[in-house]
C-alpha cells in the first residue's frame, strides 16, 4: 500500500504558489526548529529519527549534519543534490515539479542546523525546464521571510552523470571539470572550496520538515530496524503503470512491481539504476531496505522476452561512457566489460570470458576511486550469479 | 595564472551563459574567458569539453537528444531514433545542412515514466511514437 509522507503535497498543492503550501503546514517545521532550544536539538531529532541518505549511499543524515556543525570554520555550505542522473530515476524530478517548497523548507532547516549561510541546489541540465519553477519557489519563500538566515542559489549542471557523485558535484559547483576527489577529507570537514559542507539528496531534505514537525518517534515507527521512514521509488521498464510510488521501507519488491506498477511475466528487476542489483523473479519477495537492496530507488523491470546479456551489455556501455576517467580500474575496466558483454551478445563469446569478467569485477570493486567504479561490476556479478546458464549457452552457441 | 577552481565557481556559469547566447562556445569565447578569469586556455577548454551539454563546435538551432538508456530502449526508443533519422536525413552526431537541427543520443533524461522520451532544446517530449515525431519537429522553426 502506498504511504505518502514525502509526497504528501504532490498533486495537492500548487507548486507555483506558496499560499497553498502554507495551508498544508508549510514552514511550520522551520518555525519549530528556529524557536526550539537550539540548533543541536534539530540535529538530535534528525539523528534520533534514523533518517539515512536517499541518494543511494544511505549514510546517516543526522551524523553528517553533526560532523559539519562541529567542524571548525565560520563559512559552511548546504548542497542539495538535484543531479538525478541515475538511469531509471525520476522521483526527484517529480518532487521538484510538484512540491519545491518542502525541499526549500528542508534546506532552510539544514542551514540553521549546521550554521550555514549559503546553500546551493545543483540541478541537472536535463531538468532546465524546472529552473524557473524552483527559482520562483525560492523567491516566494524569501519574500515571506523564511530565508532570512540562508541564501539559496540554484546552479545548473551541464550534462555529466558522474556529477551526481558528491565530490565531483562540488568540483562542478566550483566551476571545474566534474572529477571525483580523493577522500578523506570528507565533505563535512572539507567540502565546497575546502569548507565544511553537507550534501543531501532532494528526497532526504524533503523528509526533514516531516521529521521536525511530527517528531523522530513518529518517523521511527515506520520501516525496519536500520531503514526508517518511507522511500520514493521510480518504476519503469516492462510495467503497465510506470511512475513514482512511495512505500514504507521494508515493503516487498512484489508489492511495488506487481501490485502497484502492474508488471506481468517478470524475468528480473534491476534496483538502483545502472550499477544496481539484478534480482531474478524467484526473489521477488525481497524487502526493499538498506539491509537488502535499495539504492536511490530506481526500479527497472524486465519481462520474460528480454535478453539479460544484451541488457547488461548496454548498461556497461553506459558506464564506460560516463566514467570520469580519473582512475584506471574504472576507466579501463568499464570499457573492457562493455566490449566483452557486447561480444557475448553478438554470439562471439569465448570460454574464458566469464573468468575474465569475474576477475575484473573483483579488481574494480577493490581499487576504484569512487562509487561509480566500485559498483559498476554489480550487474555483471549479479547476472553471472542468477543467469549463468544464459552466459554458458551463449558461449556454447558461439 | 590560476586554476579553474579558483574562479569562485564562475567559469562553468559563464560557459553556460555563453552557450545560451550563441548556441556553442567558440574558440574566441574560450580565449576571452581565459584572459578575464586569469586561467590558461587549456583549463577553460578542459571544462568546456567535459560536459556533454556544452559544445565547442557549432550546433544546429535546435538540438534533439533522444534518450538511449535502458528504460527508453525497452520502450522501443530505437524506432524513435530511426524515425528522426528518416525525417531529417541525418545520423546521430550530425547537423542538417540548413543548420536547423542537430541530432544526438543521450543518457537517461529522467523521463522514464514517459518512455520513450527525447529533449528538443530544454523541452521534454515523452510517450513518443514514430507518428508523433514529424508533428513535434514541425513546431520548431
């Protein structure tokens, strides 16, 4: 069953008019935060809620905020990652176009919590059509006096998948090529221009007003032990009803794919975009949570007519194109994987391909600089585990 | 001489503005930006060439980008690619002789719920069928 917490205003309010947001408890959470005991209380509430990052990595949000709040320096930044580039993900677009005000309120609370005076929303180039809507929402919030403590600026990306990765995103805001940084230091101590910075996903920040207003205890009642709250999913592929669905964390994959999105004859589901896990239909009751599988909530469904080897080949080609090229394991590894998979799909595979793919997967997972390269082999590894017969048959027929 | 990161984040914003004005980023623009921001030409070109939405070569007045990521491919994006190709007589990566359209393939544009989808400039068009293509393209003068 759908549970609309993050999406509670979507389709209900007018995203172009703050008045309609104010009638739905709009900015009451910010008011509660600002008139509360202190900013530490806000951080304590977010920590107690158990909220984890919704962009894919699942880092505890309150902990991130606390690190930035305690970091030395007068100049600090909040960044909202609206560079939703993961293949099959469009839930942040949906939030931005239907309820930009909840996001702005979340950013305003985050700014107060860590002591930042400046925030950036990094909007992907593909969402340029939302720029005016978001700017208008910021202007209206400012006019009403909700942003006296924080200046929010929208920065546009220019087309680069890797810029959704937080360190590449910061380089891009700094006006550079979006290349991944070595860590540590991590952004809460040394982020944008070397200053303490928190980077949160659109959905993560949209959760904040709900948590502050209704309390950490209310939030913690939803979900599993390590995955509190709800998750907004983007469902596409072989389904009758593609779209955005919000479910309590821990809900079974079957509910989302079959009951809500009306998929039939499912062969496999990829969860988390290009570098996401591939789940065969036999495991359709897998719970959706950080403990099992989740990512940023991209759900791509493949029915029985699909060729897994072809699908993984296309995915690897995408990753090879979008690798930033800074580290060799990712730059070269994704290219070799793409070439091998494409060769297999054409029926030109050889016996040792499987072994090469497995060895390369291990190297990339261990040695790549960022999450892109570390996670890139996942579709290969998973398809080899669950659909190994298809690989072997294809090689035999070659 | 400075490094790109020392320009207060202005370089990418200025490159985006330059492109919005004249559809691509010319060699002259790169030289001018390098001088005014005290950066090397290589540094500015490096940023301009990194991003797929920035063009260092002239493009058509309208840029068509068809999504070639999996969710769109599953919904027959290839037939859309074929019909644009047929309609305009050019392949992906090319520009029509009259300079009106450039045709590109792109990665996920976040419109998978309306797959197959494409962008024409900043406009997103979804639930495409080969039949709709001619009509959509006609609207761009």
